[in-house]
C-alpha cells in the first residue's frame, strides 16, 4: 500500500536564494494543493501588510516602501494605505494589530 502525502508549501532560504518548496503529492489531489497555495498566498500577503505598516510606523516613506516592493510610491500607497485584502478573493483580512485586546 502506497501512502500519498498531503500537498504542502514551504518557503525556504533568504535574500536572493528565497524559494518555494512543494512537498507531498500535488498530482493526486490538485484541489487540496490549490487550497494550500491559497493559504500560503494569504500568509505572505499578511506578512507584507504587517511589514509595510511597521515601515510606515518607523518613518519610512512610500517611495522607500515602493522601491522595496518593486513598484512606484503611488502603487504602494494605493495598495497598502487602506484595508488589508485577500490576494485572491479581495475580501478584507483582519490585521493582527486590529484584533481585540491589542
């Protein structure tokens, strides 16, 4: 009996060597694999939002933030000055700093 491993995503490395690794059997259950990709995209998007907020709190300009993200300052401002949104569905994502008790 062959046991198939559930599809998983891992981000490994740092800097220019940052890579996405896929683990498990992606061909056996592509729908589960898509869900895993969605969860990873949401986690990365949330990390970017939180880091942008931290950069703004530290006094960094939209120009600096845009340069770091490879976009213009206006694009950075338009994307990150409002509510945090899911990268695929566009639904609002609750920021950890907005959670009750924080």
